[in-house]
C-alpha cells in the first residue's frame, strides 16, 4: 500500500466537505505549503493513530511538518498495519 495514497484518502475524510483539497504528491512537501491547516493536520494525525493503533499518549506531543515525518513516526510506533486503504478508512468512520 502506498503511504501517500492512504494519507490523501485520510486527508479527504479529515477536511471539511466544503473546503478544497489538493492531493499530496511528495513525501517531502511541508504541510504548511499545502491546503492542510493545523486542525486538518490534527485530525489526520488522530486518524492515522487510530489506523495504526498508536497510543494517544505517544501522539499527543507530535506535530509532523511533512508526510515523511508522519511516515517515520508511524513506522516507529505502529502496532498494526491496515490490510488496504479501504480497510483503513473503515477504521475511522
């Protein structure tokens, strides 16, 4: 499963329906340079922690600046992997 594809799918869930979203195309882009604001970022982090079963206590002080930082964090602390993007999205409904 491609991490950026999953991240983009989760971001679409996290962003309010009335706002625009441009898919992330690079692991190195800074979130501040995209249309993901701080609340969107918090929701994305919360959802990714649910998907990968990462403890809230580990995540509460983490503020990733890029998809790569988020990916590295997930790789370090995850306790499960979703089977697919569809399965991951089911976990956050």
